[in-house]
C-alpha cells in the first residue's frame, strides 16, 4: 500500500492563518472531486474560520472522560474506517488525553499516512523539538507540546503562513484571534513585537534550511553536478602558505558584495598523511576566516584539483578563489600545476586568481631535507666505500665461476642494502661505483673502461637505472614514513591544544602550559615590548609565564619565537632545551593561538570596563545639558517674577501679585524636584541610593499612587488580576516610579480615554502595565525616552525636565526588574514594569479591581 502524503502549514505564532489556509485547501480539493474530510479542526471561536468548516464532511470526535472532565479528541479509528483521500488535521503538536490510542496527535497522523491517507495539518514553529529551548529563551514560555523535526522534514510539502508582527497584533486587538478577555494579557506577554519578530525569523530560517535540503536532494537524485546559483557561495582554497590571509580577505570582500552570500575556506590535505602545510599559517587563517563570518573546512584527497572541485560542487559554490602559483618556470613546463588544472576543470564555477607577495618566490620543498639521521647516512657512505671493494674482491676470488648477469644481481643487492641503510645519496654513489667496478673487472675487455658487446652495454645501463630508481624509492619511502609520523604527532598535539584551550577558563596560561609539556621545556614566557630598544631588559614585560624562571626578555630563552598576529610586539621565550627547525612549525601554531587568546582576554577586560565608563560619561553629559537649559528656564521665571514684584509691586493689583507669586513658587518647586531627581539619579549611578526592600502587595501601593496624582488620579482605571504575587521593592520608590509613569500617561491621554493600570503574573514575574491611548512614541525613539533630559514632543516650560523616565528605569532595575515600552494596540504607548514575584502567592481576597481613587 502506498503511504499518504503529508502537507504542513507552518506559522510563527497562533493567529497567522494556518487553520484558515488548511480549510481553504480542503475546499479547493473538494471542488476538484477529491474525497476530503475534516478529521479535526480547532476554530477557537473565530467566526471566519468556523464558516469555512461548512461544506466539508466532518468526522465526529471521540469523547473521553479523564478525572471527571469530559474531553473530545480526533477519532482515528473512525477516520481510518472512512478512508478518505485527504484528511484535515489541525494542531499537529497536540497532546492527546490519556486513554487515547496514541499519546501525540502526530502519531495519529502517522497512522493515517500509513493507511494511504493524505494529511494536511498545521504547526507553529515553537512546537518544533529543535527550537524548543530557543523559543523558551525568547518568550520565557516552555512549550511542552513538541513534534520531532524528522516528522515535519519528512513532509512532501511545507508551506509557510507568514504575517508581520504588527498585522498579527492588529488582528488580536480586533478580536480575530483570542476572546476580548484574553487580548490584553496575550499582547503584553507572548505576543510582544520582539517575540513575534524573533519567532518569524526562526520560521523563515527553518523553512529556508528545508528548501536547501530539498534542493540538495533534487540535485543528487538527478546527478546534477553543475552549479545552480540559488545563493552565492564563495570558496577560497588555502594551501597553508603565507598567502592565505590575503586570499581570505579578498574572498570576504567578494562575498560581501552579494547579500546573504556564504564564505567557505577549504584546505585539501594529502591522503598520504603528509604535513605539507604549515600548521601556524593554517591556525591563523582559520581564525581569520571565522572572524570575517566564514566557515573553515578540511578535506582529504590525493589529487588536489579533483578534491577541491568536488568540495566546491558539493556545496554548490558559485565562485572559487585561488592564489597565484608559486612554482618556478621549469616546474610549469613539466606539469600544469594545481591552479591551471583547477581552472581548466572548473566548468560553471567562476575562478578568481589572486596575486600575492609570495608569487615570485618558489615554495620551499619540505621534503628536501633528508629524513634519515646523520649516523645512518655516514653508515651508508662507509658501506659504499668499504663494502663494494670487498664484494668485488670476493667475486674475483671465485675465479669467474659466476656469469656477468649474476655479478650484476649481486651488485644490485649491495646497492639496495646501501639505500636501506643510508638513503638516496649514498645509494646513488654506490650505484655509480658498482657500475664502474662491473665495467672494469667483469665486463670484457677486463681491465678497461670499455664494453665490447652490446648486450653488456644494455645490461649495465639497465643495472644503473634500476639501482638509481631503487635507491630513490627506498629513500622516498623512509622520508614519507618519517613525515607521516610527524604529521600524526602534530595533529594530535594541535587537537590536544584546541581541547585544553576550549576547556580552560583562562585559555592563555593553559595554552602555554600545553606548549611546555609538549616539548619538554622548563618554562614558557609570553613577553610584550613596552620600550624602543629590544636589547634593554626594561623594554619587555612579562604577560604570562608558566614553569620555572620566567624570562625577562626574549634573549634569555633558549628559543625565541616572534608571535604572529595583530600584535607584532609579542614574543615567546622558551627555556629548557633548543628546538630543531622541524619543531618550530608547531611552536609557531602555538604562538598564533597565544596572540589570539591574549587579544580575547584584553577585549573582554575592556568590554567589562567600557560599560560603567560609558554610563558615567552619559550621565555627566546629561547633567551639563541640564545646567545649560533645564535649570535656566524655571530659574529665569522665578527671577523675573521676584524682580517684577520688587520693582513694580506697588503698582500691581492683588491678582497680578498672586499670579507672579504663583509663578515664582511653581518654578522654585520645579527646581526643588529637579534637584531631588538629580541627586537620586547620581546616588543611583554611584550605587549609594538608600533603599528599604520589603515584600509589598500591589493592592497596598496602587491606592497611594492614585492619591499622589491628585484629582487626575480619579480618572485612572486600575485592574489587578486575582492571585497576583507580592514583590520585593522599596514601597516609596515604587510609588514614585508609578506616579512618574501615570503622570506621563495622563499628560498624553486624549479626553475621555484615561490611562489604565493592569497588574498580572507571567512566568514567575509580576507585570504592571500603564496603558495610554495617546499619540504614542515611534519605536525608533524608545531608547531616547529613557535618556535623562529628553522630552519628545514637549516644548513648553511646564512639562518637566525629562528625568522621570530615566530615574524610573534606574529604580526598577535596582529592584531587579525592567521597564520597557511597547505600542498600545489601536494607538498609544504602554509602559511595562516587570518585577520578580515572591513565590508565596497572595490569597484571592487581596486582589482589587477598581476605578478611581479607593480613598
């Protein structure tokens, strides 16, 4: 039996229209003659959605009783018995009531699919198992109903039902998503603009990854190895040479020119395990790739062009960046090289050839140095100089009982023995010496360096070629064995290095200690130049040291390694023993990591210091602005009033004198409040504001807040939900915060639409929302309204100096809470005070719901 197909309508949040789209698709299929049934749909009281259910065949639900409560669930058996072509199943992540056939609805859907029934279903992105923890971090809500990603990814079609956060909040405000009594709580908690935007991005990215997977499967199924430029992907090839950093930066600039382009760096390691690349260069280049937003990859291959192009086509690369060849002219004549071969085979992939400073220099051959020790080479020369004459004497002593071919084979065995002992150079000398000895002593005419017969010429020539070839192969095998062992040791060391750095809380000391242990050193010191003269001990300072006797300058160490990287004034001093040239490559890799670790430590320290300094500077600037503007206005008003009374008081009537006195009094009162706010703000910034924290019931604080507002407070509507927990605050300071917020809301509320105060609990926090229906504040200005001395849209002298919101946020944060703005649905601004709840819940009798001043 053929399995049914699964189609999923995926949304970022409830209310975007998934169920509506599912029912529309059901109607379209039914109109085409398809047998469609509604196996289960949840309308949530939405009239437009409920209207779409009419006209479709509806399978009755199954009734279940659990703990005395009656529930209804999808009747899977009834749908299977009905065997429609298409079944509409809402809310794929739903958890079934105990006693159902399956624990999860997605398991019910799998039964329908196995029966050959096509299922159309709906799902919110927050119910995907892989995103569960991310959603919890964003929204503060744990989604207990989840669906394995594999179930959804197996769907034949996934369609994203998208809606902007603003449009969804408007739908909610109009009552098209939740009932009216749930709208306020939903808008203030889960359905905040930031939450919805983040969930929307998660949904878009998840679907984009699914589309990428489908594209990869399609290309693989149709054996498509050409590049499809659905997205720009720039691959840069790294050889481990010094030109790598130039290539990475060039490739990053190419990727930056295309919106959303991917940057991938790849190093092709030889499959014979040889360490042809410099680990220090690769370490720095990998860090650089990650710093510019790319990813680093390493593949293994015997043929570098083939491996490189296979990787590029595997990731659907559109552009390939290569460095100009460092090979000499003779090498180019003998073989085209990696660059030319890769370019010729690239096909539809654009190849960028980047020149660099190392182009003119030939790449050093790491295999030029003999892999054998000096003692073995000396033994090979000794065997050649002593062994060949003795062997010749022995053959002559046999008196010609052996033929020339036998003599040649014996000499060949001697050359192979020399190659095994001393390597290529002694073996070449042995081959040439054996050729001469055979020619002089065993080839007619004997005693002359001439050859009479052509067959002997051929035999001796073949002997020489074979002897040289065997000597070269033996030496190459020895070299490759040594290099492979070194490469393995270096790889293990670098792996250990990375692990120790990642696991350590202080990566720099851990890295240096790992270096000391790896090479058996007694001490490792990282030095930084602080003066001009490197020979002066005072010109260097110790950054970090491990082991015995830290060096005070690079010359004090047995080995000095200049640390490559952004800081050219760093040096590693190693004490204990000298290192050979081969070990320096690995030490340079350690040095590169040390420079990066030091930079990261210093950046972290600077970031920790920058925050308080920036805050102090901002406050200092705000205070100067206040002195230059806000203090001057009420002071000038009071001065003018007093001067007028002093000069012309006798000529003024009682009404004018009263007006002037009132102006002077109100201006001086404003100055007093300003000074008080300034002092409180200064104490708050300095951490010296005295607070008396108590466990406070909001029902005790809110009435006093309304009283402090005076007659205007009687217009404020207060709604506190049942069972709101208490909070730990300073009651007087919390009162001051709420008075400031309500005063702003009253000032901007239109006539007949007073502000509303709502208090509720969400996720272990108490939220106090001050809601007004005024003109609101653009979201681009939300950060500015909390800066001291900012009055957006207020220009008259009686609106205050703009310090109230800054002080209010500071006080709330001192309580361990937060003060955030958001748009009021339908227009206006909502200020939300979020405070940690005291875990002991209040009895329901303590909750209040009142309008106006309770007094």
